[in-house]
C-alpha cells in the first residue's frame, strides 16, 4: 500500500526516531510489542523498559498498557501481522506503542481481560447505555434520525434510518474530545525523559614508563 510504503521510507531516512506512538480509537488502552510472542521471549532489557513505561503511562493517563500478543489476539493462536508497532520496534529498534483513544468500553461497563473481549458481543444492555449517553451527551447524533419507508427490491417495504458513528462510537462525543486529548498531553515529558542522550568525553593520559601520550575516548548514554 502506498501509505504504508511512504511511512516506511520516511522513517528509514530518520534512524534517530526513538519513540513511536500511533493513535487509534477506541478502547482506552495502550498496546505494545510483542505482537507475535509472549513477554518471556522479549529481550530482558527491552522488557524491563516496557514494564517500567507501562506503569508510568497508566499513572499519567489512567489507561492500562498491555502486550499485543497476550491481550489483542482476535483469533487464539493467530497473532496480528504487519502492525506499525511491530515494524517500528523490530525493524527500527524504537520503543513503540499504539494508543486506542477514548474509553468507550468503560462507558458501557466492559472491564474484561484480555482486553480484546471488551469489543465482543455487545448486548442490549450495552446498546442501551450507548443510546442514553448519545441522548444526554452527544445531542442524539446517532439515534436521533427519523425513519422513512423504503421499497427494497428483495425485501419489499422496509423502514430505514441513518446511524452515523463518527462521534459517539468511533470517536468521543464532540464535547468530550478536549478532555480526551488533554489527558494525553502529560505523556510528552515522559517521552523526552526516555530519549537517549549521548555523551562523548576525551581524557589525555600519559604512559607511566614512557613519554607516550594517548587519548582515552568514552562514549556513553546519560539519557
């Protein structure tokens, strides 16, 4: 796909990108590598970094951070392939997360784990809650359209209506958008703190027995 190729080519030219955050909606959760394997197969150093960041991200945003493999495998035994977090982590060596913005599942009382279960089998109870907050908080955008008769070629006379989901399901009601976005802003300072900070020092030294000077070069990361 031309869009995927454009991202890959752009990022390959800027190897100093050290952190990727890909925003989606909806879910109220951060998803991280690995997608194809369990955490026990991740590099010990990388796992330590991710588990530390997981805690920080949840403290800052209130959204849990979960392994893509353990919590976002739609079909058991068949991990997702080709996602951006896998590419940026495994191919470019960057820390990588995807955030599912706005916690619609929590709004309708879904708190199951693994997280993927929160997207399954919405009952009349959940749809009733969506209807109520659409009516009270979303100006009735989704459920407020009138019905009209329509003569369908196969079904005969039916009634149809519009059910727009851009605001209310795919994204929060417009009055909540500012709050949802502002909740993410404090993460920016965390990303800066995670940045590598190379330091190069040179020390001139003299050999103890001979009049030979040499330079001792040290390269370290103090980030």
